[in-house]
C-alpha cells in the first residue's frame, strides 16, 4: 500500500473527480431504472445475465459475485425478478444441484431498453474518464 504522504494534491483531485463522475453516472442510472419500473439492483441482475461471458445464464453464486452480494440476498432478488416474469430458474444441466438463472423475453426487453437509455451518459463518462477496452463510439 502506498504511503499516504506520497500522494499529492493532483492524486486527490483525480480520485475526487473519478468518484464524482461515477456517482453522477450511478445517480443517472438509478433514475433510468425507475423510469422503466425496475430497481437499480434488478437492472444489474438482468445486465449481468445478458452480459455473462460465454453463455446466456448464470448461477446464483456467479451472480452474487458479480453483484458483490451475499448468496441469500441474490436469491431474494431473483425471487422478485421471477415474480415480474423477467427471469426463470432452471435446474443445472451439468450439476443438478446448481440453479441456473435465465432471462425471459420480458427481461431481455427491459435490460435492452435500459442499456440503450444509458448510452449517452456512458459516452459522456468515457470522454471524461477513458477506460481501457472501451471505445468512444459506445
């Protein structure tokens, strides 16, 4: 860990600006999610399902990792999304003890709409704070 005395004013300014822009993005995202009838956490669940690398579903454990949440909290979140007909649980194909969470058509529609609504703010964030691997035409 760096010695706090090695950080200078510009380091704190950069960190402050990054946290400010991140919070602006998250606040904007919260408003978008509410406009489409979802909580930000419900949207994140759908987003992680839609964007899970290599397949169109994820286990509760994988979702808990992506959301940085406890397993039982994600189970409750999946319950709420299932009640809204956004996702469905299926027994694991390879390991029948695992539960796969799959997006339903309504979940795909909502996550797509919300992701599209995020694009202008994402472009703004990218212009101000470039991240490796993102291209500015996002």
